[in-house]
């Protein structure tokens, strides 16, 4: 069945192969008629026929030597017949083989018996050689256009699992996560920035403060230096001023002293004579004998005089009392008859008696004449 | 039903050590209640959350308005060290904001913190000193620190504490000493500071010199400084390689040399040559202070004689971009040229 081909032409050395006609695989016969639009729109996958059921392909062992087909003159028509015969033979053989294989062998009938085919089914069947023939016709419908290729939906396999998704649960993660992520990252970065800024701020503040502190210290030191200078100068000035004042004071004092001295000298120049005069006037310069006489002699003399006078007075007093006693006695003697004169007289008498000792008590010489006068007056009054 | 929590596992950045914050304005009141609760874990978590919130000034304002400071003061004496540490951290963060500082001074946190000066935990002490340092930068704060009688303990601590804490203490002392000096002098601050002037760390040296500067700006401080023979040490620091130390020591000298004894002791310590080198450097920050110190020395006759030869150094200073330096240079020149 191998088609006899013209022997291949010897290929030139440079080309590996060359063919009269390129070997090609034959596509299968299309089932549907050529559609008008098919050629333009889709070339589609070229449908190659299944080479296994292609009748044109030789089957069987290709390596064993086959008897060459009988080469007879004018073999063309014969080959066809031979081919047909051979095919029929082969088919019979194949059928027999299959039949023999299928049919289980029934044992041969025993002697005297023969096997008869019997129908044991429910419904009997008429068996006849004559095959009931029924003529039937069929007519194909119009060739249809090739329908469009249905969607390839592979057969269902595996377990069925269902989920219920409610509204709002489905979301695109990348879109949804963006704000959250922004917030997270933002917060973290913000916190970090805060802390860094805090520290930076603090560092700036410290450097500021440091600079300020330096300036302040410098100015303060300057201030203190100037203060110190000022203090020194002031102290110096004060000291000098005090010195100067001291000097002036001393000068003034000296001048005053000199003036005072001069004045005093002049004032006291005639002091001594006046002093002597005063003293002399007040009796500080005395004659001792005179003083002596005055201080001692005269008091003695006076006391002696006083004594003498007292004696005199005493004598007079004694006399007075004598007189008095006499007078009283006389009065007593004369006073018995008139009681009123008696009472009056003793009243006057005590008065007179009182007056007399009182007067006699006065021992002064100057008062003696007065006392005597009074005494004499009293008796006069008494008498009256 | 869809729930906001997508999975049963919490997202990986939720911190289990922090309390959950309520939304918006309710966050801080809820934290306040949690702080006062009796359970230790709640208190710790609330403190951790508070630490993060306190970076925001608005939250600080709200916290102080809500009266957080009282509950925090109570927590300062808690037995657990984490609680104390975190409380001091919160307070130090609050002190970084001006509202916070005012609130802290008003509510008397300073006196509550005095007890923490001897705390065994380093971090607590460091935070405490940070709070003092920040507060002392305000005049009211410095007054508060003085009133709480903190100066003698701080001076004592200077001898024994760690280096970082010493820096903070020196800062606090400088600011307080600007206001009043008698307590510190009574506690022997000048001796301690003189010791610190020879410390290996640069920062401590410069801060100690700055503290001496503040001391010598007062009259009694100057006398004390001269008595303790600090001036030769300061003169030796003038040759230090670090610029901050130079600035601070020239500043301290600037104040200390106002008194006559100071000046004579400085002349004795040969202060003029290093000061002249400092003046000659164009970019030195200590230039201003050095010029002022030399002005002081020029009022002495020997100083004037020496400086007459170096007049051109001052002439060059007149070209300095900073106005203060120019003024100082002019004044220096007038003083040098003064004839009695």
C-alpha cells in the first residue's frame, strides 16, 4: 500500500534533504462544508486527522519482509481486485477469531443426543433465514453551519464549598490598607519626629542659653570689675577726703588753741591782782591774832556773859515765883467769901501762873524787861 | 461576621509590657486609676504606657491637670525598683517640657525626690538628678532646690557618685549657686570642686570650673576661692586642650580676679601668658573671657607693664565678628593705656 514514489533525487552535498514535494501531514476531511467567512476570519487550528485511524497509513509490522505484491502486466485493475479479496479474507479471519474468542465452548453432545438451540426467553422469536428486511430511508438535513465553539467548561470536580460574603466585606486590600498604613507610618514618624525635635529644640535652647550665659557672665564680670574699680577709687577718695578733713580740723584746732591761749593770757593778766583783792576782801588774809581773838575769846566771853545774865534771870524768876506764891496765898485767904470771884480769880490765876512760868522760861536778857512788863501787866489785869 | 481582629494571634508589635490605652481623652484618666491600683503588674504596665505618652506636650498638660503628680509622688517610695525607676523616668520626661517643670515645682516634687538620692538603683538616682538639673535651670526651680535644703547633700554626693551623675550634680549646683552661695560654702563646696578640677573626664572638669565661676560671682565666694588657693589650679587649666574647659576656667578666673587678693595670686601664678595665647586664637570661644580677665589684670601696675608690650593682640581682637569681643577689646585697651 505504500505509494510508489519516484525515486528520490540524489541530494546535492550541501543540502541535507531535498524533496520533490515537501512531506506534509494531511489534514482530515472537514465534516462541515467550507464556510465562506471561515477562510478569512479564522484560520484556526488546522485539524489534522488522527493518524491512527487513517486508512491510508500502513498497519502492522513494517520491518518484516513482505512478499512483494504480484507484479503482473496490467496489474492495475487486478491489484484492486486482489486487494479487495485480500481485505475480505482478512475480515473473515478477524471475525472468526473474534467469534471464537467470544463464544464459550460448549461441550460436544453426548452420543445419541444432539444439541438443539432452544429459545428459553419469555417471548419467543421466530428464527428464519430470511432476514426481515425493512427498507428505510434517511435523508440528512441540510448541512448546518458550524456552530460557534462552545465555551470550554471543564467538568466539575472536587468538593463544593460555599462562602457567603456580605456587603462591604469584599475589599481591595491594597486600596484599603493605604490609609491605615499612612496613619500607622505617619504616627510612628510623627512620634519619632517629635522626639527628635524635642532633642533638637533642647539642644538649641541649651546652646542659646549657653551663649546668653557667656554674654551675661562677661557683662557681669565687667560690671564687677567696674564696681571694684569704683569701690577702690571711692575708698581712695574717701580716705583722702578724711585725711584732708583731719588736716583741716587739726589746723583749725591749732588756730583755736593759739587764739584761746592768747586770749586766756590777756584775760588772766589782771587775774592775779583781782584774785588777791577778792580774797583780801573776803577775809582770807587775816591777822592770826585777831582771828584768834575773834574765834576763841569772844565766844567765851559771850558765853560767860550769857551765864551771868542767866543767873540774873534766874534770880528774878525766883523772886517772881516768891512774889507769886505770896500773892496766891493772900488771894486764897481773901477769896473764901465770893465764890464767883473765887472761880474767876483761880481762872485768872492759872492764866497768870501759866504766863509766869512761860515768861520765866524765856531766859534771854533782851526779853527780860518785856517779860517783866508782861508779868506786871498780868497782875494789873488780874487786879482789874 | 467580619471582626476587626483578623486572626486569633495578636499583631507582632503589640507590647505585652504596656497597658492598653483607652481611646482619646479617656486614656490618661484610665492610666491614673491603674496607677493607684494595688496590683504590681498593673502599675508597672501603666507606667510603661505613660512613659511613651509623656513625650507629647499636650499629654503632659493633661496629665498635670488631672493630678497625676500626686499618684506619682506616692509611687516614688514604692518597694519595687522597676516602679521607682519608671516613675523617675516619667518625671524626668515631664521636666523636659516647660509646663511639666512648672507643675513639678508647684506640686513640691523636689522634696519628695530628696529621699531617692540614696536609692540603690543607679538609674533611679540618675533620673532624679536629671530632674533636679532640668528644674534648676529655671529660677523658681533653683529656688525650690535651695529651699529643700538639697545643696549640702549634693555636695556630699559629688565625692561619692558615678561620673555621669556627677556631671548632672555639677550642672544643678551651678544653676543653684547662681542664686545663693552661703549654704554651699558652708558645706565645703570649694574644696570638692577644686578636687574635681583635676578629674580625667573633660565634661566634669569644665562643669566644675563653671560651678566655680558661679561661686565666684558672689562676693563671699570670691573670698573663699582666694583662700582655698583655687586660682593657681584654674591657671593651670588654661593650658588644657579641650575648649570647653578653657572657656569655663577663664570665666571662673574672670570673676575671681575682681578682688585684689585674687589678682595678686593670679600674677603670682603667671596667668598672663596662657591668657594671651587664648586671646590670640581667632576661633576660641574663650576669647571674650580671656580679654575680660586680662582687663582685670591690667589694673595692676605690673600687669599693665606686661600688657603694654602685647597691645597688638588686643588690636587684632577689634576685628572679631562678635560685638561683645570688640567692646571688651576696646575696654581692655582703655584700661591698659590709662595713666594715673
